[in-house]
C-alpha cells in the first residue's frame, strides 16, 4: 500500500470534486482514501495505485505534480486490543462451563408432607 501526495492547482470545491472523480477513474488502482487540503493544494491518495498514471490524469485538467511517494503507515493497535487478542488465542477450544447452585428451604421432597 502506498501513500502518494500530489500538488494540484485547484481553486474551487467543484474542482476538488472533479479531481476526486478523475483520480478514481484511473484504471488498475485500488484506492483506500483520498483527502485534499485546498489551502496547501495537496492531495493525498492512499492505496494500491500507479502514481504516474494518476499524475498524468490530473495534468490533463490542472497544473499538478508528484510531491511524495512512500509506504502508508498502518495505525498501531492499542495495548488493550493486543491483550484481548492474546486471551482469545490462548485457549479458543476450551469449553465454557457454567455452575449454578440452587438453595432449597425444604430438605424433604415429599409432596404429601
């Protein structure tokens, strides 16, 4: 999975929407997320994409270029989630046994008495 940052000269929200559509139209790509910061004019695309084809597609409509290409960092799992996973992996086949103790006031089970 790659993280690609493109510099795209966009002026309006409509241009931003059109740019998102054009990036999604690039063939042979699986995009996980797209984000755009209009102030810095940076578009971030995360997924399995061809950055050259994406840049060519953007250049057809706007001034653009590739700023950065690198691996996407996966979010780190919390320690608690890891502990829960370890507990589940320890004994997944162990049956759960429930005990319930009934207390009777009468020791005599005779119906007649």
